[in-house]
């Protein structure tokens, strides 16, 4: 099993409804292929960690990299893992319409993202925290992503 972490830039701003459709599509497709992970989106910035079998993830990443909805796709990490850290695929984003955010299912508001799972190594948890900051900005208040020993 491996995980891949990448960042990219949306070619156009995504509405809250666009994000709900994307989350629904990802959950459906990923369940079919036993892929899990987390996606962060804010003001056109995208970062994703996906995890699963290498035979599935490598071609999936190539497909993601060619997807016309984003550009400047940069793979940051591709490495073996022994256990999944994000078994319930989710997405975090800054809502555009705060009043409707509560009705969306499966999302975290950036200020309410839980700490990184303890299954991540300290290095990977730090990377996830840095990716969060790259997407949401340094002023976002996050719990420490580094697992406690």
C-alpha cells in the first residue's frame, strides 16, 4: 500500500455545490477502487492525500494529473505505508456561502479540521500540516498535526 500527496490549482473557482458534487463523485469512485484519503480546497488551491494499493494509485494519480479541472499538479510524496490514515474519505474547504455550510455532508470547515491521525508518522503528519497551511494560509488555526508520543 502507498500514499500520494499532491498540490494543484483549480482552473476556475469551485462553488460549494461544485465541491459537494466532487466529494460525492470521489467517494463513489474511490469506494469502488478501495482508495481513501483527504482533500483540501480553498480559493482555488487544492491539496490531496490518497492512499491505496500502488497498482491502483499510480494510474489514478496520472488520471488526476490530466484532469482539466486543475493545473500545476505537483506530486510531493509517493511512498509505502503499512496502514491507512484516512479510512473515511473526506474534504475540507472554506465555504463560500457560510449559511449553507451546515447542510453539506462530509466536509470540515478549515478551523475545525481534526488533528492528523496517529497512524501517520511524525514526518507525514508534519507534511499534512504544511499542506493544510499551503491551502488555507498560515493564519488558519489548526490543532497540531504531529501525533503525540
